[in-house]
C-alpha cells in the first residue's frame, strides 16, 4: 500500500523590511549631517544654564587633552576657521597668529572656545589673552546644558 | 490519459525588488556614523573680550571682586559665598549702575569649570531684573599690566 506523504509548505512568515531600510537611511542622513563639525576633539565641556548660540561661522579654539595621561598644564591647542578641519597650533602664540590672520579679513569674527572643564584657569587666561591681543572681541565659551534635575 | 498543459502566457514573474540587504547596509552606515560622530558644541556663555589698550587706573575698590580659589571656592568682596548667592549679592549694587565692573579673579590652578560656573550665575542676572554689563576676567596679561602699573597686584591684596 502506498502511503500518502504530506507535502510540506513553507509558512509565509517573511517580514517586510522595506520600512526598516527607510528608517536606517534617515538615520544615516542625520548622522552624516551632524558629522559636518570642523573639530572632532573629544572634550569634557563644563556645564552651564546659559546656552547662547555661537555664530555659524565662528572660529573654533580647542583646549583639550589627548592620550590617557592627563597633564593639565600641557593641553593640546587647536584652531579652526570654522570651515576647515581644526589643526594643532603651537600654544597661545600659535593661536594668536592664526586668530590674527583670520581677523585681518573679518574683524568681527566670533570665537568659540571649546575647552576642557578641568583645564587650569592659567591656561584659559593665556588663550583669552592671545585672542584679545589678536584683536578678537567676542568669545562663546562652549558648554553643555546643565541637567535641570542634576546636582546644583 | 489527459495531459495537463501549462497555460502559456500566465507565468507570474516576481517583480518585487529585494530590499533586505539595503537595510543591512544602511544599518552598518548608521553604526559607522554613530561611532565617528561628534556633536557640535555650538552653545555656551558669551563673553566680551576686553580692549587690549593699557589699563587707565582704578584699583578695584569701586568694583565687585569675585575670587575663585584653586578648589573652586568663591570669595565675593572677601566674603565666602556660594555661586547661587552671587546674583542676590550683586542685585542692590548693580541695579543702579549696571556698568560697575565685576572682576572675576580665578586662581591660576582653579579649574575652568569653576570660572564658567561664576559666569553662568552672572548671565542669570537679567532674570532678577538687572544686568551685569561689565564683566572682566583677570587673565595673566591683565595681572602683569596691573603689576607694571601699580607695582603690585591689587587683586591679590584686596582682602588683606
């Protein structure tokens, strides 16, 4: 006697993935847009409640630390005109030179100071002096917004 | 015997494009951008740099002096004070004269975050109905000019 075998049918359990790709592409576009920042130095910014927006074309001055060993008196100084990628400069003297060159063409150019919150004020004072002597008038000290629910 | 003929012209062609791999590639790109992205720090506290011209007098007596210690502790006109109390202290002194200088004198070793905390409190003054229009930070250059002009640093001797 011939036995009837049951033919197996693959269940139709395919998950439509078209919308997943759409969402992923939106995320790609988002991250690609925010990746347009001229300076990518990782800096632990201080916190503040005040959050004034810097000018879009503001030049960027970076005082940060690289590597695992943190030597507070030996930060890395970087400068960007706000368009091109930031480059390491030779301390406050180098900052003054770069800022001076920029201010020759645009005397009202604003500066965005992106400095590590642990930096000694002596170092920050040197940066402010360099910008003042270069002819700078306005600085926005970059901060992260203070958490309203956090510690005072 | 009947032979079943396949009907001609009724072949169904699956016209759907496979997009599963597109999602995979897109997610790989998402992960790449997430790892390399740096959020732009474009907001903060605005500060007007001083005029680079030499100082023209005044020894700090007619101003408010906020000293920031190496550990971030504050002395406002030689009185220990919390950062949150600064605006209340300044309100009666600056409501009539917003141009009265407020000199922030951080210790060389004080962390930058403590200087920002003071400037943040000063920026909150308009919420209390007055403004602080003349904030100065004693940078090394300014201290050197004070020393050259006065033969000493009056900011260090203010509380003696």
